[in-house]
């Protein structure tokens, strides 16, 4: 893992985690508020199962809490947290021995929510929905390594180096996985884009 | 994107940061409130305190089990009640006195059970007595205790808590407290439902 040479400033993730380790529960609350949405988004995309995503999310945070005494600022907290979440998810995949993603909808039958709905234009709404549906389908089809790298980048906001640290591969490997993932996803979206430009 | 320029473009996009695929929308606003409470309660509990102004923490995802457990508990108690009613009715109509029943039991296949070392209460089972079970605090206690003794080492914390709650609901407070103490010893950082916390504080 990369070493964070400088001392974290008071509001940094690392400083908040250290404050929590020292007994400041409010520091944890702030840290949690920063990462609850992106981390859950990462796990939800990975599992495509809301209940399972909740379980893995709790598991990941529980591990952070349980391991707090051993926490050291050796890397960014973001990398640390996503490394744990990544392992939680991989452990789950190994236990279940199946890839839990097979459809464009969640396993419980519900659709993933969109961040915002397209304005009242029915044609745009249809196109938007089709775009999201294709995107989810294409994400499902990605090999696990490519999808993982892509989601760590897009949902987690991790850099190439951070993804490399999380997944235990080299930077160039991560870049290659990301490139292939984006190529495939763009190819899946191309028909919708070309239709929209007509 | 396969040529040299494509590689350069991709590298530049990566360096610029931001999303590689802006079309990908955020899927969720985050976990539900119950999960938020669970994580924060756990974080506070690890420090030995309760979240400020927060309600008593509930065990994670407990709501999933609450209804089935409540139904199961209701069924068990109802069944026990029906058996008790039947037993009383049978005694009344046959005119058999309780002593007679005891004699019958002594003639049963397991006399050693009757003369065994003193136990808090008689613990005959239907198999031993050949009679319908007459539920009492003793028989309920035996059932629960047997369940505890037969505890699966892989029992999840959630199942364990549910079992303690069943003990509490059955009025087996001592057993519930023992189990609660054991649970706390094994999972010291797990937040407990409020009513179990009260049980432990007594």
C-alpha cells in the first residue's frame, strides 16, 4: 500500500479515523456520512441484491470498527475501506460460489432507483430508461475483475493506484481492465446514442 | 480506443479524474435507516457508549425475523396450552387421580429417571410417561434448556438473541439471563435489543 507521508489534516478521513480510534464517536459519524452512499452503491452494483448489499455493507463497517485498534495511516482511508469492502464481497462470492448478478433488475424484483428522472418529455424518458437498462445489462456481463475495477473507479472514486492496492494487481493491469470495461459498456450504449442522435 | 491516440485519450481521461461513463447514474441514496442505526450503534458500542439521542439499537436486520419468530413462539405456546387442556380434561373424565398417573409412570420403561438425583422439578416427557405432556414451568424449562444444550456452535448471533427472547417470553428469566451473559461474553460489541438490555441490567 502507498504510504501517506504527511500527517493528515484535522478533517481528513485518516484524521477522523484516528480520532475515532482515540474514542471520538462523532468522528466516526462524520466518516460514515462521507462513505455510506458510495460504499453502498458499490456493493449494490456488485451484488444487485438490496438485502445482500445491506448485509455486506454492515459486514464491511463492522470490520472497520472491530479492527480500529490496529488501524494505521499507511494508505488513504478510502483505499482501506474499499479494500475491506472488496474482500467482503469476494468472500461472499466464494462462499456462494455463484455470481449473484443475472438480470437488469434487482434480485428482489425491484428496479434500481435513478438519481433523477428525466423531465416530462416521454421520448427522452424512454431513451434514458433504455440507456440505464442497457448499461446495467452490460455491467452484468462484464468479467468480475473488470466490473470490480470499473465500480471502484466510478462508485468509489478510487484512482488507478488505489484500485491496484485494493485488488492486489498492478496499475497497468487496472488500467487495462478499466479500458476494456469502458469499451464494452460504450459499445452496449452505442445503439441508444445513435438512435437519439437521429 | 485501440490505437495509440485512443490509449492517450484514455490515459488523459483517467488523469482528469471524474467518471469514465457519465451515463452511469447513481443507483441509490445509500443504505436504509435501519442499517445506518446499526452501524452507528455498533461504532458507539465499541467505544462503550450509546449514540446521542438515538433510540435503543436493534440488532441488524432483526425485522426480517421478528414476524416468523413471533409466529413460532405463538404456535408453541398455543400447542402447549391445548395439550394442557386435554390433559386436565382426560384426568377429569377418567377419574384417575394424579397418584395413579404417577404409578403408571413408574411402571414405564425408564424408572431410573424417577429415582435420579434430585432435579428442580419433575421432568418426565411424553415418551417416558406415555401421557400427553402437561406443560408447566418445569416442562417449558426443560424444553428451553434442552434447546440451549443442543445449541449449534454455528448459531448466528441473531438466532441466539431470538432464542434468549423466547426464553424471556416464556418466563424463564434465569435461563435468559444466563444465556444473555454468555452472549455478551462472546459478542461483547454487539448491540442488544432494548428489552434484553433491561433483562441484563436487572
